[in-house]
C-alpha cells in the first residue's frame, strides 16, 4: 500500500506541499534569497495561501486545514531559522 492510498490524495498532497516548502525555504535561506525571519514567515504564509486557492472545501474545513498546516510549518521553521541563524528584527 502506498502512502497516497493510506492517507488519501489530498492529505498526502498537503503534507507533500509542507515538506517541499520547507526544503525550498531552507535552500532560499542558504542562498541568501531570504535572510530575515519576517521574510521567511511571510513567504511561507503566502505560499500556503496560494496552495489553497484551487482547493474546493467548505470554509470551516479550509480554515482547519490552513491552521494545521501553518502550525506544522511554524513548528519546523522556528528550528530552521534558529539553525541557519537568520536575521531577526529587534523590537
């Protein structure tokens, strides 16, 4: 049994998107395309919104998916930002 069949096509696509986005952001940080923490999180949020533009779900389910994927992204991005020593704006 393949992973897509086990968890469903959309769930697999969402998880695959998250991991691809994390890899893309890591590469952009290494190449210094993204170098501020705020840039990283803004880019991730924009990409997440773009992912859900073509998805047809009820507003409540869509909101739940967005929040879950955003939580997953933020959890991993915090460690990536710390590990790669991304600049942070002082407030």
